[in-house]
């Protein structure tokens, strides 16, 4: 193989690696335990792949993890699946199913928080400093009814 061709091939490989590395990114996922929450076990899927498993309980009040994302400049589909156990106003234990989905719009560098509405009927991801960085889609997440991967 001529030296000139090897040099061009080497340069092309370097450009491909640099482009791939430049498009990789990450966001910080945070999930604080609510005051009335006994425990939570939730799986986070990004683009159909398991990205994190959150376990909150009496001895662990918050969860935080850096979540890598491929092709960071584009939007990514997310799903939350699991369950949360809380104490209601009468002191009874209530199990809430966590099953929702949405879109992360260019999540690289963001701090994304796992949140719920007031009655714990709907769960979603949000960026408190930039509300437009996520979009929640009402309804159940299909991946949650499938096998755990």
C-alpha cells in the first residue's frame, strides 16, 4: 500500500473518531426521595436501552448518576418503569406504578430530574433550569410491559 494512501486512510480514521467523540455526551440524572416516599425502584431507558436503575429507600434519600448518550445533539426517547411506595394522608402504604415516557431534546450537559405530579399518577423527566429541554408524553410506556433488560 503506497505511503500516501496509508496517510489518507489514517487521517480519515482520525476524523471519524473525532466526529464520533464530539457527538457523544452525557447528562446528570437526579432523583430525590419525597418526604412521604418509603421506597422507589425505577428503571430509566434511553432509546430502548437500560440506562439506570434507581433504588431509593429509608437509608438513601437521593440518586444521582451521569448518563452517557450517543449522538448527543439529537433528541432521545426515554421511558421510566417501576414502582414507588408512599405513605398517604391517612398513614396507609400505597404503591404507585411508575410508567411513562417522553423525549430528551439534546440532553448533553443538562441536569435532568425525575419528578412526579402531585397525586403521583404521572412521572416524567424535567430540567428545572430549561423546561423546554424535555417533553413528556402522556400515557403508558410500552417498554415497561416488556421483559426487563
